[in-house]
């Protein structure tokens, strides 16, 4: 019976668990319990049912031809394999996930570049002991007092003091 | 230097000061306009101002006079100048002189006594400002580094998405396989049940026939025992008993 069993890949649940973010842990646990239940069910079932001892039945059953008929029909019986409808959906999901993952990684890299830039700026600053107020305002532009908007001392809204 | 209220507004090229030293510095040979415009950060401003003697007279004056008049030269000059002013009455001694002397004495005493403490206090204020700024800077650096770490971790997590889909496909495969096996097993069980039923039926029938026959045979045998046979069998039994009792009496 070729094509009967799609290969069941061994999953490293420990490595999988490491990569799950804490917010999705319940979903992961649910998946794991389901998987374990399925594999337990599978393991409990024998791969092939035991063979029927036709010789014994032929000798035991008195009705003529009944056992032969059963045997003929039994060996002719083809049990249909269950049809796989979901794998294509899973594959489609996987493609989508790959795409969104690529986008996320892209955005993440952009964020990292931004952080790196700021980090660089902070690390290459001159030490505060050697700065003048001008240098300080250059390094941290938000500290510069807006003398156009607030022409009178203290050059910022009183509430900000 | 941090809160210096008069930042030099001259272009960068003119700000070629020597590097900062924490002690007093002799600025006699300060170089100006010696190099081209660097684009590097400026060297920091000096920590302390030029050295002075007696709080008033810059050290450069003493150094200037030293080659010609030695150590005592400036003092002699000063003394001579004061005496000249007094004797020629360019400076007139009056009540304000006394007042000035008293005031100066008090001021000098105050500064000498409390000066260092006030200086330390002011320095502490400045230190606190610097420390706060430094702390803010360090926190931002740490925050940024943590954010970068977090992003990298998230990227690593995303890489593991294949596990999820493998798990799902595995689940599907297991489910299908389990269903298939269940179907096989059901078929087998059903067929076996039917065959076993036939066999059991036969056995039961055979058993019932046997029992019935035995019963019937027993009944007919019991019926066929005629009264004559009964009497004969009882007489035989009695004879046997007598014989047995004789042998039993003999042995006992």
C-alpha cells in the first residue's frame, strides 16, 4: 500500500518549547497535549489486525461454502484510506507565515539599525565633565530652550519647571 | 565647564586650547591660530583658571620679573609702589581706609575659614548634576542594548516557526493513520464475530443435542428396567453383601 503513510517527522518538542514566546504558551501546551493524545492513540492500535485462521474455521463451521465465501470477500475487501484534506491548507498557512515572518524580520532589523545608531551616538559622546552647555544641547536636542516660542525667561512653560 | 555661561562663540579654528589639566596652568605660551581647522571634537576647556599669588596677582608677573630681579623682585616692586602712593599722597589715608581695612580683614577671614566648605558644596551640586546626566545616559544605553537583545531573540523565535507546521502535519498524519488502522481493526473484528457466532451456534446445537440424547437414553434405560430385573438385581446385591460381610467379619 504505497503512499499510505505520510512520513511522521520526529519533532524536538524541547527545542520547540524554547522558541515559544510566553504569551503563546497556553496554545503551545494545547497543541502538545493534542499531539501526545494522538500519538498515544496511534501507538495503542496494532499496525495490522491479526490474521484470521481460515483453516480452523473451515474445519469448524459446518455450513458448506460459508467460510469460503467469507474468505473470498474478506481478501477482496479494500479498505479506503482516509483522505487528507488539510495538508494543503497547512502548506498554504506555512507560506503565509513565511511571508509575514520575513516582513517581521525586516521591520525588526530596521528597528535594530535605529537602536544601533542611537547607541553609537550615546557611546561616542564626550564626557559630561568636558561639555559646555552648547555641546550639551547639541548632544540632546530636546534640552535646547526654545527662545522664539518663549522669549521670556525661563523659556519654557512654567508647568515644565 | 559644564555650566559655563560664556561659551566661546568663536569659530572652531580659534579654539585651539591646550588640553585640560586639573592644576593651575600658566597660560604664558598659549598657542593661537597655529593649526588648520580640525573637524575633531574640541579639546576640553581647562578645569581651573590661571594661577595667582595672594589671590590677586597672576603668577605670570612673578615669572616675568624672575630673570632680572629674582624671587624678591615683585615684592620689592609692590612695596615701593605702595610707599610711593602713600608718601606722595596719591592714595590719601582717611576714615575709609580704616573701614576698608576692617572689611577686608573680615572678608579674608571669612573666605579662609569657610571657603573650602562652600567650594565643596558647590562642587557637590555640580557632581550631582553630572551624576544624574550620566545615570540617564547609562540607562538609555542599557535600555537600547536590551531592546536590541530582545529584537534578536524575537528573530530567533520566528525562525522556529517550522516546528509548528511540522507538528500540525504530524498530527494530521497520525490521525489519518489511526483512522485507517481503526477501520482495519473494525473489519477484522466484525468478520471474526460472525465466524465465531457460527461456530458457537454449532457448538451450542451439538451440546444441546448431546444433552438431550443422554437424557433420552437414561430415561429409556430406566424405563426398560422390568420388575423382574429389579428383583434379580436386588437378590444379587444381597448375596454380594453377605459375602462381603463374611470376609469383613473374618478380617475384623
